[in-house]
């Protein structure tokens, strides 16, 4: 007979009611014995019996397992459990004054007694600060940088007698520095927290540079510590003085170890006289391990557990009642939101949106001043009090801000607000800043909006979802009034014109003319409106280019179709030239890993949202399609892998299991089986034969499984040797060797010739911190470590691997992978950057251009053919990059080792040559067709190291020049240039060919212009040296005219019909630093400083000025006419190239501005096809531009879906939707 259950009469009412409900549920299921229930619930009979015993409240997982085994409603019982937990919690009002946890806010100096777990980082930071005066602390958002600085370093320094001043840059960083740098004290330490505000809040570049110069000055007499978000590392490297300061002093704040997490969880409670349940400690450590940005959520949920403590104990039930690690913050925010009235909720939404700065990569918090808040409104005071009491917002005497950026990601309601209408929010934020600037200028009318900017902002006056401040309304009202005054003046002008017409014309003519005027005015107004909207859409497309290049291209195309303005045309051409990955979007949280189907037609991804997803990517030129979602895991899905054959996919999860799924029909996957790893699982992988599967996790044991029958995997071996968690395991291509990477600072190799009897081969040492991944490529192994180093190993002798190379990274390396042939290396890190190297020679990997990744904590993997690269990260998307056969990302530009000084088109339609900077010793030629071919690099020994390059008209010969000689080359075969002859020259010179290619002018070296006969390039002959000394020269095309540029910046024309006796034809042309001739030899262009002038030389004796091209904001550095002479391209130090229509040279017009270079554009050249332009920039890149708009439009509509109607309405409001692809 089963033992009767204990009476509930003596149990507390809440527990008695809860236990009675469980007993009734069991009775409704037929009173099965507890041993039978244990078989269904996977908990012991004792645990289930105690759950219904009434002595204590069972844990939530036990409760749900009991209910499921009895066939009950789990959602109903989850709610009942939460209500019972709250009823049993300490009912005293929350008092945070004595709480040992600070919630979302960073620990301050006053909280040092509660600050534990970061001794190692604080010691490292203090030690570095003793050796160098400038130290930077890098870490992901939420990694605890501010707490380390304020509660760790600051007390340490003040205890040693230092004077410490802490501040943030804000909008006026130099003013903040000036205010704090004069603090008293002999040993002054400036701590600049939230250093990224220098880039997110400060819009004044001069102010930013003054601040950096003062902060980095070596003779300043004080020490400096800055705290910077890791994703702003690249922004820091743009300033040389900051790079120099960072060279010796960098400290990375990464994820806490398990032991450090236990200290941070337990020791504050102990210091406050409390305890933490062991089960709660285990739950939190498992959930937070390996996640550098989780600390604000951890601190917040611990504060909630403190509020719900039972006596002096923080309990697991209190943890579950608060919503858990990922739900506590959202629950707190919702609890704060729920009691507010309707108007108070609207005000709370507006305040929270004002405190958020929209970013291209991630949204950040924004500090606002009290001028943006209606402090006199009682509802505003109620809202601020509620937000501050919930510790969601921090309030001081000068400003208000979000307690932490974690609120943005953790609270779905706030994320929803931010995604409702981001463009309206951007316009509103710009309005806030511009209104403040207008007020600072004493409300000068010159600071008011006009035209397109007013058209964008004006709807905010009537937008019910936007609350404007009094200053913002005043600013917009003043702008509208100014526009109406301008329109009134225009209307009066039109009326006067009409009256004049009425006086001079008969009634019939008057009626006819009036109709014409009305129609024309209406057409003009429509055209002006369309042009303004097109330019506005083009502006939005430019801002989207870095984050959503596909939408940027479609929006640019829509703008161009609406009105083909130069800006719209330039936006489209520039967006289409931007390399972009294919994006996989759909996960609700960060993505942990990706895997390619063996045939390449599918990609599987796993994520923090507890799901894995399948994507169809079989057609690279079409958008990917989400095929299926794999549900079932209860925690983060950490890894995903395909079995050979592609019919089975495996997923590993932090819930401790690996699951196998049948995807024979990818749109209808089904669960085959689940295996228990025994600890939170980090990775899963299949061997090449598809029968052996390996799992790793937070324990040091690697488990091997026979998965020949995926419905019944059998564990066959356990690999023991690691001393800590194993992050990854990968099979070698042949399947006999397994590589594992561990937190114990090592990677290991295992011989799996007999999977049932594996044996260790070798231990790879060298990393000084956790090894996050290990991956094979050919006979090479790559390992990535959190010690910020990627290492390559030679596995020719697997039992004795040899170190090949160690590549340093600026932040912890999270993943690294080699292409199947081992020739390309990809690595990712906590700074959110994808880095590539040419590893053809694994002893000396050569870096390639870096790319923006999808957030920190990324993973990277190649497909089986090496033609695609998948990258995942903390953002809710994965990237797929196309890789060409040279291992480079397919794009329209190529990066050179040095700044290219010149670029030119070679023979044929696809060859481009480039000369690198002044220290270059190579001439580089490459084929620009598709797919790209590896550039051919030809060494040129001194003294022929080229400073510049001049092609012959047929492109088969090249003249290079530098101090000492002019060298002629035969480049008929661009891959193998052949040296023909050298003409000795003294000093720095330049050259020019005439249109026949037989006459060469050599200019410079403080000598007269020399004309050489190079008809026989092997034996050049000097014809004359009577033309006056010049700085540059150029021959007319098809005419015997030579234009020379003198030292005083004038142009002189010479008749060279007889090159032995050149003759000057006219007076010098003024204000010119360079010259170029259009085909036909009649139209001449000259460069001024910021302008280009056009001249008609039909009569060489009387050149006639036609027009001046203006628009560049920096000096013009180069120009070139297209082969048909109808378009002129100009390059400038303002980082742009521009296209001009010169088909009617006395009325030229701007065609487009090409943007993409990040430094001055030095040179440009047209390819013979007449529509492809090559540009060379100081950013060390050669870029190719397709200038035929309809050609670009065709590609845009072929490669991606057209702009949607919703996107059209957002960026082109008020216009009926028209697909630009039809």
C-alpha cells in the first residue's frame, strides 16, 4: 500500500492552497504513483512528493514538470506559482539604501564595499597606471567598465594619496576637460568614463581634437584613464595622438570567470548579513558565464531577488518570480509602466525615447538636460519619480539619462517604440540639437530650417506621437513663418507680373498666357517638390549605406526615378558600389553560430532566443528565405551542425542537451532524438563520415557519440584531459583527428582512428587565456584565444604540431576559421570586426581589408567550397559574404599596401594599373573583370621606383618616373610588364605622350621641357629642349598642341607641328595647376584650387573661357575626360569624385558626386568602355564605379527586391507608391 500523504492543516495557507491544487491535479490524472510520475517528469519521486507536501514552495521547474506529467496547463500553473512566490516573499517595502546590489546603475565609489569579483582587472589596471600615464579600458557594453573604474580603481588610487577626478565627455568634451583638469592635488588622475560619448554626442570635430590633444599631451603632469566601449575601438584609431597613447596601456574587461561571478553574487549578500541559495548561485553562474555584456542584467536580477528575499536568504524561487536573468529587467520596467495613467504613459515614452540615441549599428543611451523636460508638469514629476525609484533612470541636478543601455535591449516595449518609426525619431533628435543651436545664436533667422529640411521636420508639429518642447515648437513655428513670408513675397511678385501682362496684352492673349503660366508654375512646383523629396531620400540612402546597403541602393534608385538630381544619381551610383553581405534576419536575440549545408543550399543558425533556424541560400543573387524554426531547447542554443549528406542537423544548448533533427524536408523538420551532455553544452559537430558526433560543454569532458542511427545516438567514448570547460571541437577533413579548444588555455589533438578507443595526440600551448575555437584548413590548424591572439599550427606531423604564426588582435578573439584550402584566414573578436588574412604562407599571414561584423561575440565559418563566409554576433542577424578565388570579399575596390599615387587603364577593357605611394617599389596590375584575379605585382628596382605613371594612347606602353630616370615599359601582357629603356633625368619629373604615342614630353627637374622621339622605344631621340621650364604638360588629342603649366600657375599653349622647333601660340591662361584635353583636342580643362575651368582652343592664338565648375569643398587633385569627351570626372581632397556633363561645354552641369573613399582622392582614370571610372585614394584603395545609371538600376532590381510600400511611405511621404523597378 502506498503511504498516505501528510495533512495540510498545519501548513501556511499559501503553501496549503498550492499543495492542495497539485494533489487535485494528480487525482484528476488517476492518482498515479509518484514513481510512475517520475518517469514522465524526469524528477525523482521524492522531489515530486515534496512538491505536493505543503512544507515549502517547490521550484518552478519541478512544479511545471509535475503539472506536465499530470496533463495540466503549464501556463496556468506558472502564473499560480508566481502569485504564491510573491505572497511568500518578504512584504516589507523595497529599501535600496542598504541593498548590497546596485541594479542597472554602475557601482560608484560609495558602493566599493559591495564590489567583488574584479580584483584581477583592478590589479592589472593599477599596475599599468604605475608604468604609463595613459591607460584605456575597453569592454563590451554591460561588461562592467564603469564599475571597475569607479568602485575598483578610484578607491585604490585615493587610498594611495592620489587626487581622482571622474567625468564623462558629454557634448562639450574640451569644456568638461577644462573644468576638471585644474583640480588640486599633486598626483592628479583624470578618469574619463563613457569615452564613446566623444563620438556619439560631440558633433564638433574641432572640439573633439582639442580635447584629445589636451588629454594625450605627454607633458600634462597628470595621469589619464579612459573607459571605452569595445565597438568604438576603430573610431579611436582614427586619431594618431590617441593611437600613440594607447600603444602601451590597454586593459580589456571581458566576461567574468565562474569563480568571479560567484564572488560578485555571494559576497555582497554575505557582507550585508544574508545568504544566497546554492541552487540560485549555480543558475546565475551558468546563465552569465561567457557573456561579457550580461552584468547589468545580473546586478538587476540580484536586486530583485534582494527585494523578494525570504528572511535573510536570496532564493531561487525569488529569482524565478522576478522573471529570471533575461526577464527581470523587462518585468521591472513593466511594473513601473503599468500603474501610470494614459497621459503619464505617453510622457514616459517620450522621455525614454529622448534618452536614447539612435545608432547605425546599435542604439545607445543619451544624456538630456532639464531644458528638454517640462519640469513644471506634475505628471512629468510623477513619471520621473517612478522611473528613478525603479532605477531605470538616473537623475541629477544637471541632466537625466538611462541607468544603462541594457534597458534598450532587455525591454521589448522600448525596443518596439524605437523600431516604430526610426526616421521620425532621427528627425526629432536633429530638431532638438538644431533648436538648441538656434537658441544659442540668439534666434538668428539664418539658423532656421528651409526647403527639404523644413519639409522633413514640419510634420512633427501635428504628429500626435511626438511631444515637442516649447523651444522645439518655437523653432519650427519660426521656420514655418519665415517660409510663409518668403512664399508671400513670391506670390506678390507673381501678381505684379500678371498685372503687367494684363496691361500689355489683349484678352485672348492674356487668357492663353495665363493658362500657360499656371500650368508651367504648377509643373515647376511639382518638379521642385520632387527634387526636394528626391534629395531627402538620397540623404537617407547615404546614412543607410553602412548598415543596410541593399535598402540604400533601392532608396537611391527610387530617389533617382522620382527626380534625377545630381545628389540622387550620386547616391544611387555610390550605394551600388558598396560591398554588402547577405543578411539573415529573424532571430529575436544575438546569434551564436552558423553552419553551411554540405551542398551549400541551406544555412543553419543558432541563437540566444533558444531557437535554431534554417535558411535557403542556394541562389546567391536572390535574398535568402527563412525555411523553418527549430523549437524545443529551454536555454540558449549555442551551436549547430549539419551531418554529411545534409539530411540531419544537430543543435547544442545551454540546457545541457544536444538534439538531432530530420531535415529531409527542410520546411517540415522533425525531432529525431536528444542526448544529455551532462553540463551546459557549448558545441556540437559531426565527423566527415556522418556517423561520429562530438559534444562539448562547461565541463572538461568531451563526449563522442555513434549517430549512425540518429534516432538512437549511443555514447561511445569520453575524452578526458582538459581541466576546464571545452568551448569547441572540430574534426579534421579526413575525420581521423579531432581538435578541441578549452578555457584551460590549451587546445588538444586526439586520434579517432578508432572512435571507441580515442587516444591523445598532442597538447597545444602558447595561449595565455581561454582558447575560444580551433579549426582546420588543409594541414594547418588555427586557434583563437581571449588573450587577443590568433595562432596558426603546422599539422604535417599531427603528434608534434609546430607553431607557425601568432597574430595579435586589439580585443579578445572569439572565433577563427581557415578556408578549406587553408589560403584564407578569418577571425572575429569582441570589437565586432571581421578580419581577413592571406594565409597562403601560414608563417607570414598578410592582412586584408577588415569588414564590419554583426556585433561582438561573433563566430565565423566557411562553406565547403570556401566561396562563402558566415559571420554571427550579438546583433539579431547573420552575415554571408561572397569570397572570390583569391580569398577576398567580392567588391568594387582593392586595397593596396600603400597610398596609390596614380591610376590608369591598361590595354583591353578590364586592366587597371596602379602605382603606390612614394616609398613603393612595385607596379601593380589586375584584371577587373568578374571574378577578380589576383593582382600581378612587378618589382621595379631603384632608381626606377615609380613616383607616377603615364600610359601611351593605346595603353600598351607605360612611362614611369622618379628621381634619376624615366623608364618605358611594354605592358601588352599586364601580368608581365617588360622594361624597354631608361632616359636619364635629374630631379623629380613628369611625362606626357602625344596622341600618336611617338612623342614624349618630359617636364620638371628645373630644366626646359624635353621632347623625345620614342617611335622606337628602345632608342629614344631628344628632339628639342627649348620650351620654358614647366611643372606639368599635356598634349592635345589629334592636334599638334602642347599645354604646359608654369611655376606661377599659368598655362601656355605650344604649336609642336615641328617638335624640333616648338612655337608659343598665345598669352598664358591664368590660375591653373594642371591641364587635360578632351578628345578632339579643342576643349581644354584647367585646375584652379577648388574649381575647374573650361576653354575653347579652336583658335590656339585666342583661347576662349567657357565656364567654371564649382562644387568641391577641397582642392581638386585630378581630372579626366571620358573617351567620348561628353563627361569630365574630377577628384578632390574632399574625399569625393564628381561627374560633369560637358557635352555643351559653355553650359556644363553636375551629373553626380561619388562617395565612398574615406580620404582624399589622388587620381582617376576612365576605362576604354567609357562608363567605368577608376579612382585612387589616400585610403589605400582603388575603386571602380559604374556610371551608367540604367545599368546600375538593372543590377539593383535583379539582385534585391524593390523598396516596399512601407519603406516608400517612410522616406517619400505624401507620394503614391511607385516601384522603381517597373
